[in-house]
C-alpha cells in the first residue's frame, strides 16, 4: 500500500518545479489506498480508478475536507511522473512497481 500521493490537478510544469499533469491520474489509479474515500468506504484497491475522478481525471474532492489526507502528501517528481508526453505510462508503471514493493508479505 502506498500511503502518500497527490491528486490529478490541473497544473503544468512551471519554474522547473514538477507539477501534477492534466490527464495523468496515475496517483489516483495505480496505488491502493487504505483510507475511506467517499464512494469507496473500504478504500481503493491498486489499479482501480478512484470514484472521485471526474471525466477529465481530476479529483472532485480537491480542496474539500472529505478528501483523504493521504491524497495530498506525495508530491510530483520527475522520477515518478516521467516524461510529460507519455500519457502517464511511466507514472503508472512506476507506481505499480512501488505498490508491489510496499505490499506486506503474506
Ligand atoms: S480522492 Fe481525489 S486525490 Fe484521492 S485518490 Fe481519489 S481522485 Fe485521487
Ligand atoms: S504521477 Fe505525477 S502527473 Fe501523474 S497524477 Fe501523480 S503527480 Fe500527477
């Protein structure tokens, strides 16, 4: 379980600071989330899109108190987000690898 990530926001890279990219939403799809989410009271399984993503893959809860605290804690990075023009492919692979690496042993 990955316990830190950001929402799909509507910002683009500026000032050399990585920003969450429109249309990616890898952080809201690839990881599992243990916190309750409105519409997903048991949290979110890995690889399942959050029900709070809108049609543009933006968080419908952004800025609202119902948004899980964990959703704001992982910051965009070039390592995670990857190339701006790959449609989020790198990010989904990166986050799925991280998800597998952080799953508790059974
Ligand atoms: S609540 Fe928002 S930020 Fe959190 S996983 Fe769902 S869509 Fe993403
Ligand atoms: S991987 Fe990066 S661009 Fe994609 S949703 Fe997460 S922070 Fe945003």
